[in-house]
C-alpha cells in the first residue's frame, strides 16, 4: 500500500526479468445489501483488478493505493524489487522462497483434480454486441486458462460447432471437454424419455465425440445433465446415460449434480457432483470404491452465515478453503456453475467496467440477479469471477486469481497427503475442519501452506 501527496505513480517490477509478472491496481465495486446471506453489508468492496493506466494511477492524501502483484518465476529466482515512478525513494523489496518442486502441467493438474468452472462465451457476446469478435473471445479464454480454470461451458446443450474451440481446450491442458448438457427435463422428470429421443440425442453428439476421440488426445469428452434433479429422474438417467455408456464405454464420461441421500452403485454415472455441505464420507467413499468419481460444488448456496462461499463480501480465504475441504475429504474435483454471468437489475443493462473519475472505484454493479425478473434472489459476485473490460478486455477479479491459488494449493495438498496423511490432515484442520467449521485467517493459511510444503519438499 502506497500513499503520497497528490500526483500519480506507476509500479515497475525489477529483478524478476527471468519470469513474468503482472501488477494491477485493486479496484472497488459497490455491493448491494442482500438478504441471501447474513452480514452482506453492501458498500464498496475490493474485487476487480484494474490495469495501470498510461501515466500511472492517481494518488491523494485521502486515498491510499493498493496494488496486486502476480509473479510467475523459475525455481532459481529469489529476490526482486517493486519500485514506483514519480514517487522518490519508495521501493518495496520482494523476497521469494522457491520450493524444490515444479508445478505440473495444466493437463496433469486437471487430470488429478478435475475442474468444471463453467464459462459461457455467449454472455460475453451479448454484452459487447457488435463489438464482439474472436479476438475478444480469445481474451476471455486466455484469462480463464491462465487462471487454471478451463473455459468449458457446462450448460451448452449441444456440441460446440467450432471444433477449433475443442482444440484450444486440449492444447491448453483441459482434461474434461463438454459435448452437451443433454440431460434436459422438466423438474422431477414427469415424462420418460422415448427410445427414439434417446437415439436422436446420441446421434446429435456422435460426430463431435468421434472427432475428439480420433484426435488421440488424453482429454475426456463428457455429457452433463439432470442438474439438481430428484430421485424421480433415475429412470431417465439410466435411459440416456446408459445409452452413452453403451455406445462409448469409458471413453465418454457422464456427469450430474445430484444431491441424493443414496446413490445406486450401478447408475450409469461416472462423476457424481454434490453440494459440498451434503458430503457424506461413508457414502462418497463407497461410490468411489465402485469405480466412480465424486466432485463437490457450491453456487449461491449454501448461503448460511457459517458456510464457505465465494461471495464478494466473504473472507478472501474461503475460495481456497473450499479446495482444502475437498482435499481433506479425498474428492476428485470441483464444479462451479458460472464465471461470467452478468445479470443486472431487471430493466438495466451492464456496460464494460470503468473507473469513476480516475479513482479505483468502478461503475460496475456486482449484484447478480440470476433469477431475474425476480429481484429477491441475488448475491454480489455470485456466478461472476471476471468483469467485462473496455475494448473487449477481460478484467480479472481478486477471487479469480485466488482460485488459481486454490488449484495450486490442491496440487500441494494432494502430494502431502500421499507422503504423510496424518500430519497433513492435522495441518489442514488448522484452516478448515468442516463445512461450517473453519478459521478464516490469511496469515494462518499461508503459514500452514508453508508447513505442508515441508512435508513434500
């Protein structure tokens, strides 16, 4: 944090030229008080990470400036310096302690612990209108992949018609490739699927599936469906997903978010996704033992006062603690329903985020009305981890970059659990012990992470 007499400053990183670095100014959004979770409070909250404008950022005696520094370095780099132009005699030393290990490839990370953090390019196209083009799309794709969250659209009902998108996902290290959210049905599945409809649906995805499989890639096509449906949908799941497994076997995975108390071991479902606070270790372990996978997820729920979530008002440690919770329970991945839904208050429209009068305060309202036209169900930052920037730029949130930290945390935790499960769990429990039992302390989390690293390196 730097404050000085009125003027402007520009941050410059020195001594880390062997790696890459990004410096942002921490921006603020004006949150709307919501009744969805206790302690919302509303008001100005930090979240968007703003690019440094030409000429530097404005500094006044009444408004400190907060910078966010992200560094990617080789294991040999140890020191650097953050200096500020137009601010005499001010520099911030950077001391780095590289570990002996090396971060695995993106594919290895996603194969070991699957991420489905849904991204829908149609939302970007809708916001930019005629200014949308492939370059804009690529800006968003790149920000997601740089954050180790693949821009895979969970709810697309049919395969992407542009196969180059699948090539992009494969080349950027994606493990799971959605070829269609084909399990669509009215709540409770009142109508059984007909054999004709099932066959038609299978044939509609077959060309894309076969093309992916012929690419000889280690990525896995998957189909999704039956989102949070009750047990009355079991027959339709068996009919549709059973046909997928009959056609392609283990080459195509079936995925569904089902918060069922009991899961039949013979259900043709590869990845059972359940809301994290409903996790039951005995039942989940039995499902995994029968050759299946368990993913956890969060969304606008759980929204109780003590539950971990990634709302803007929540402590910044909580996105990472969710992955620590997943690691201590030996789950296979995590799902989040949306990263770029920008549903403004009914009757209004979002525009690209802009500074207000050159300050770090911005004009983008983060309240997300996902059930519009209803105005009573909304949360700040729910379903949105990116902000639309001027000129088609993709603006990261602090929560997005911290989620990359969560992905990297999981790599470390998984390695430590394999080496010394008891000691690692004892350390994890300093930070998170259950869905509502956790200690939200950034320094404690970082100190614990360092202690866990000593088990691995």
